[in-house]
């Protein structure tokens, strides 16, 4: 497998070809390890998973692991768990799938028996506050959970635990992983921390957003209050109540909290990324550093952090979902709302001048009515030349209809620089425009079911290898009619 590096807003391989990645998430949360020791959901990543992933065109795995699972006691690593991760990397290499490690957290940790996961108990400093039972949604402790807020405050402030700052402990955990996997052929990069949460100021962000939303719904001329109330109180149309949250309205609401989020991005997250970069590069020059925006930027609040200075291999990895994700109302998912979120991510990309892998998107819902929304999202990512990893895999996922919606033609490796590409599902055509490279190398296009025709200029050489179409041409445009 070739090492992947960064050149401007592009991923490139060792031959200089531009690369695009479609992939999948596996979140191995701590609860799954406690319930099914010693592997939890890691046990799902067997040969069948990698074989079927390749058939669907998924060439990148976002592997979500938890610090508390591999270092439950300071300096005492869970070798049984890590050997399972070793096996996953071996299978990934065998099947040609890259892996990036996602240091996952939700609600900081599973401390207190809550719904969270991530940090080990020895790295939790909740200042005596206890978790409260879930009343509405799993993530509500982000909004008012003082145990979560205080724990994050101590983390970002690098406060002392067991004789060393929390960020120093965290960097050492990353160094151990880098030492173990940084030289592996299948290793892609470091997703430094899932959806970083600001801490106590995150509670303030929530209150500002709720307050601004209430004022906007009550007084803004852009909102039809009659329509909102009519839909909200009618069971058959309840999913349409949030249609009042147009991009313009969402922009007004999110701007109310931008200052707080910007302060976190610049004063806490930017130094955190620089610290982790320094620690990781002491161990290995390999691997792409992946910057995520904060939990609240999943709503479209602008991302203001800076990339680490002097680091050539860094990318931006935004997340985003419609509000109805993973509920029976997901069929009402709004293309406009999701588009607003990722248009803001696009602006962040342009500011940072980095390539993008959308780390989490999609999710699930009941039935198939949300499939057009998934298609919209993929069309949007294609229009930005973005890579992505869908959230998330479970044992039944590949047996359902959804993967056939996500699995679609895309340019895996392009001999040159991509200008644009697009898929027309109805016409069953894939088109790629690019500036050709100098080398005599194939452009590789994933096609789920083969092709009917290829237009690639005079003298083009065309070969189908498995589900990958290989085309040698200097025409700078390839149009495929696929099955």
C-alpha cells in the first residue's frame, strides 16, 4: 500500500496521483467492551467485513477506540485489546483498506455509569459532581452536566493528575499508538479527538443557542409561527415543524454563540493540536493529522482553529447531521439544513487550505424515505471533491439496502489533479474532469456493477479489474456509462 500525504487541498499517493476515499466508521465504545470483553465491537471487523467493504468501494476505515479501553490504569496497557487492533491492521493491509485511528469520546468518559465513553477513570476530574440520568437524549449532559463540563475544563487546562498534566498523559497515549501503528502499511492517520467539547463554556453556548432560537421563533419575520405551531402540534406533520429553520434562520441562531466557540478554537483547540503534533512527530513522520471542529460546529458554527505550523500532512475532518438523525423522523431530514452545515465547513476548508475527510455523516433512520437525503449529501461532497467515512457500521449494516445507496462510482486515484467529478444516478453516468499528470499511470474509478461505455479520448487504454476501472489517457476527461 502506498503512503498517502497532503498537497494543498488534495491527498496524493507516492506516484503523485490524487486520491479520494470513501469509507466507513466503526465506533468501539467502552460499553461494548464491558459487555463483550475483551474486544467489544472490534470483533465485528473480520475478513467478511473487509471483503464486503472492498466490494462496496470502501477503502478507508475510521476506527474509533477509547483511551479508557487500552489504558485503564496509567501506564498499564490492555495488550489483549491492542492485539485485536493489530489483527485489524493486518486484515486491512490484506484487503487494501486504509485505517485511521479515531480517539473517540462522547460526554468525556463512561464515569458514573453514564452513556459516555472515552477517557479512563483515572483521567476524570468531575470535582465531585455526579452524572444525572438521561431524560431526553443521550447527549444532554453536554448541555447541563457539570461533571462533564468540569472534566473537560481540567483536560483543556492540562491540570495535574498523577503528577503530570492531562494533556501530557493524552499525548503519551497517542505516542504509544503511533509507535505501534505509525509504520504499518495500512496506517492513514491520527484523528486526534472526536468532537472536542469546550467544557463549562459549552454549557454557555447551549444556553445562548436556545435563547436565540426562542427569540427567533417568537419574533423573526423570516419565521412563519403559524406554520411552525400547526406542524408541531399535528402528529402527521410534526417532522415538518423544523422546516422553519432555513439556512438564513440557522445562521442567525448560530452566530449568537460564535464568539464563545471561536475562543475555544483559538485558545484551547489550536494549542492542543500543536501539542499533539509535536508529540506524534517525535515518534513517526508518517500519518496525517486530522483536525475536527468542536461539537457545536456540527451545527454550522464557524470553525476558527489554525493548523499546526510547519506540518505538511494535516487535513480537516468536519462532522454534521440533520437534527432528526437516528430517529423515526429522519425521513424529514432537510437538505437545506445539512447543506448549511457543510457549506460552513467548506469555508473553513478554504481558509485552512487543507483537504477534507468528512469523518461522520449520514447515520440512520427507519425505512428508506431518508435515502434521497443521503444521495443529496453524497452529491454535495462530490461537488467539493471531498472524501468521507459514513457513520456507522454494525453487524447488520451490510445486509440492509442503505449501503447500496452509499456505494457509487467515484475516482479512487487520478493521474493528475481533479477539477471536478459527478455522478448522475438517473442517467447512470460518471464524469471526471482533471488536469493530466506527466506519468504513464492509470486513473482508477470504482464502479459497483461494471460499465457499458467509456469515453476517454483517442488511444485510451481501458481495463476492468474487479470493481475498479483503470483508464490510461491524457485526455483530461473521462465519461463512463455504468451498469
